[in-house]
C-alpha cells in the first residue's frame, strides 16, 4: 500500500471529501491534520513507546503552532479504538479518522488482505465499525458507496484486483458490519436486512428508516402488509418482462381498483421516502394492502392467456418494486417474530 507519505496524501484527499458534506469551511484544516497524522511515528519517543502514537503527535502539533483542532485531530484520528471507546470530539478529528480507516479497509481489500473467519489481523472490522459510528454520531450524510469510490480512486495504482471487484467486496463487508452493529444495539435482524436491501445509502438515512420500520412493526397493519407484499415479490420473482400495464386487459374489478390506486400511492410513497418521512411512507403502503389482498383473492395471476398473465405480473412487479425500493418486506420474518441475529 506504499509509504506513510503516500497514505497521508490519500488521507488528505478523503478528509477534504468528508468535510465537504458537513463542514466545508474546515477543509483546509482537514488536509493539514491528515498530513500531520502520522508524523510522530518518525520520532524516537514513539519508537520507544508505540502506545503514545497520536498523544505525542498532538503535543508536537500544539507546540509548533498548529491550531487547537488540528492538534487534537492528530490524536483523535485513531479513535475509536474499540466498540465502546470514545469517538472524535471535533469535526476535523472525525474527518481524519474516517479517512484513515476507509483507506485501511479499501487498501487491504485492494491488495487481497481480506479477513477470513475470525482472523482479522489488520482490524478491518473494527475500522469499519468506527467509520459507521463516527458518521452517525456526527450526522454526516455521506453515501457509503461514494466514500468507498473516493478511497479506491486514491488507491488506484496500488490495487491488485479490478476496482469494481474490490468495491463490491468492500460494500458487502460494510453491509455485514452495519447489520451486526444494529443487531448488537437491539434492532431485529430481519428489519435491518429489509432496510439494507434497497442499497447502502448513508447511515443517518438508514437509521431513520430502521427506526420508522421498528415503530411500524407495532402497528396492526404491519403483518398483513408484509404478507401480501412478500407474496407479490415471490410470484413476480421470475418475471423480467416490461412493466407497462394495459387497462384493456383487465377482467376483474379488483385489478382495476388496484391499478387505479397504485399510481397515486406509489407516488406518495416515493415522495415521502425521498424526504425522509419513512413512517408516512409505510402508512401509505399499508393503505394499499386491502386492495392487494382483494386482488389475490379474486384474480388468478397466472392466467392461461400469456398476455393477460404478463399484464397482471407487470402490475404486481411494478408496485412491489416501488415499495421494495424503500424496504424489502420479503426479508421480514412472519407472524411478527423477528429473526435472531
């Protein structure tokens, strides 16, 4: 992965990127803190007492005229050192810590140093959990995929595998760590999987969606909604045809009613989710549940006529795809019993 000088150059770029999402006025300080973050490793004190790395760096930075926040960040960029450890207290410290950790995770994956089983010699699980907790604690809405992309771009000359392959593996690793983190905090594993299924966005958004879904589970409408949409997802799983629906092919009032309501409800669901109003999005979904249930009761989806059958599949597929873009109810355990992590 190169020299420490190359590492701090990469860190400076990523720290500035992080700053652009929450505190752009501190971008210059973030770059400065990143460049200074590993300087104390060259000193005799750290060679003699490695446990003082960061501590001495903060002291040296302060004594040589750096700002208080930059000096503090040289110490804070190592935080958190464990799941229950303190987090960075400054914006610059948070940005530098994220930069250090994502560089380590992407760099190790990029050169094939991937954790296997319980073996994690470079602490990549700990680094990833650190990134997730810092992002949430600071309220930074940084898309995880964009953070990974930025890191991989700085690492391009070092990668020993195609960047797309490394990206996929890193994102899968982050998803697994997020799932474990949320379950360790008491969230039901199936609901975490449901909100992760549409994609790894940013941790602030994911938390809001998860909290809304956990609250919605207590609603009487939750279980019926989960069941009908799991059925819709399962029955349309193999259908990959067009999603255009023709009203002329309808034979039952139930499919006409569902089609008439689905466009308006889908639009409201998408709008609510876009604005982060996830509780409202789930309530809008629940309002359509009786129509979907009636559809399944009165309409034979797998009709003999292929054109009619595909029209019905397109109706269900389009509707379930919109809802699954918010949360995938096929991941939800039945009978209100959450899966154990």
